[in-house]
C-alpha cells in the first residue's frame, strides 16, 4: 500500500529550542511519520541556525515562494493527500492554491493558539477595558477555520470559545494537546533534589509579546519585593531572540539576570527550584510549564498562565493573580520542601494523565482517516466553508495573483 502524502506548509522552519510552537510542530511531524505518512515540509521563510535538522528523518524539505505560481507547479507534482497549514496566515496565503490544484486533499489547520484571543487579551490588558473577541483578526482566523476541513486546537478553553462564542461546528475543530512522553520512575530518579536546586527561572521566546510583558512584570512588580524576602536567590531570565530592551534589564546587583537563549530549555529549567511566570495575557497552552513538569520543577503563575492545562488535577505549584499574594506564595513554595515535593508530584500527574501521547495519537489519526474516506459529505455539511471557498469571497487569492503579476513585470510603487 502506497504511503499517504502529507504536505506541511510552515510559517517558519520549526525551532523547537526557541519556542513551544516549534516543539508542537515537530511533535506533529513525528506523529505522522510514526503512522507511516510521507511528510514534506515546505516554507517560504529563511532558515536560521536554530531551525530543526530534518536530515536524520525521511522528511522532504522544500523551499517555496510567496505569491508565485511555482507553488502551484510544486503541488501538481507532489499531489499530497493531506495539507497542514501552520497558523491561519499560512492558510490565507496558500489555501486557495491548494484548493485549486488539489481539491481532494484534506486541509488541516494547526492554530498553535487562537491568535484572536491572544490579541484581544493583550488589548484588554493594555487599554484596561473589557475583552472584545470580535476583531478583524478574529474574522480572518475564523474564516480560515471555516475554509479548512479540520482545525487542531491545543486548549480546551479555546475549544469552548470557538463553539460558544463563534458558533463553530464541533466537526470542524479537534482538541489535540501537546504529545508528551510519560514521566517514569526512572526519569524522576534523575531529577535534582530540592536541596541541590536554587534560584528562580523564567523562560520564553521574546518575539512573543506575552513573554516580554511577563519579564516587565517580574522586573517592576514581583522581584523588588521577592528578592528582599529571599536575598540569596537569583532570578534568571532565559529566552530566544532577546532585543536590546530585554538585555538592558540585566542587573547583577539586583540579582535580576538576563541570560539569553537556553541551549536546552529542559536542562536549564531542571537546575532551578521554581519557574516564575506571572503571565498577564496570552492564549493556548504554555510549553514552558510542560517543560518544567517534565523535569520536576514546580511553578508559580497566574490563571491565564495555567489556563486549560491541569483539568481537574492540582497544579504543580501555585496559581495566583494577586501579585502581592503571588510573592508570598512563591516564598512559601521556595522554602517549604514538603510543599515543593507535593507540587512536583502534581506535575507528574498532569503530564501522565493529560498530555501522554498514547492517549491522543491513535484517536487523532482515526479522525483524520475518517475524514479522508468521506470528505465530500464532510464538506457538504460545512456550507459556510463552501461560501468562503467560493471565488467571490477570496480577496486573498486575487491580492496574491495581483502581487504575482506585479512581480513578473517588476512594477513598483503601485
């Protein structure tokens, strides 16, 4: 039997050492490879020194261009059975071309997190006003979800928002959490004990606005009080792509240390006693907490930070929105070995019961194969998607074609 062909169109080449989005993408690649799919990964972005090395896998890499008919030629030659778009912006750019050249290919969208929710929360926090979900970003993102056959959602909270606030039919969205290895007793034996750990840590890609905001909160509202209560502790800030405005916050006398990129996030977090993350806005599920649980590091965060992660289980540390109480509880968790060890074990339960890959992978592939086998019926039931895929509603298609023609003739200034 010939292996099914999956084409993944990446917003960027995945960087699992830089962001949770990169980790998520590699998990998806590994999932499909493990199920016997032939995977091609394509992107118009430039590679960086931190882009994932696919050379040890069977993944085929393909450089593509934006607004260029060469992509259509590539599609005709590849003839993928499935196409996975990495975020809604990629679907806007390439979805109509996939529909045109490969009408029978299953179109999947990996949302990463709901961009419209993250953006709305950021605006709400900045302007100190009520949350407004129904932005232009939301219109674009929801349209992309409706155009696709199935969208992958990483958060149960976001699943609920899509169903209740945006009235998305349940058949069009699928909850697929991070796909993690279970934590074994052997893993736990390798963890550094409480006595051998010291200091607080925060980690996050600084291209992601919620991470930069969190560091500002740590600098101005958390650490000035916390360091007085724990004068021997340092706060170590790690993250990819720190700008000058991040680097200038480094202050040795205050023990507020900007360390830059972590070569290995888990190894870095594993050396510290507590992950400190007073996240004020954002969406999705935070990879930093998954990494912390995987190496036995408790965390102190907010309700937004821990959103949709623990289900009905106990958090692996503290969830607190009041910043004064946040500091007090961080001190207790740092100094109380018994409380710290209980929090550590809570993290094991969360990973093993909610994020173990074995609970999600097979069911997801079954859903994908069911859709492939009866795609016409599925699409007939998604009439709003048919409307949005109709040529009269495809402004992005004609904008792309206009740019393509302009590029051919070298026309500038139009």
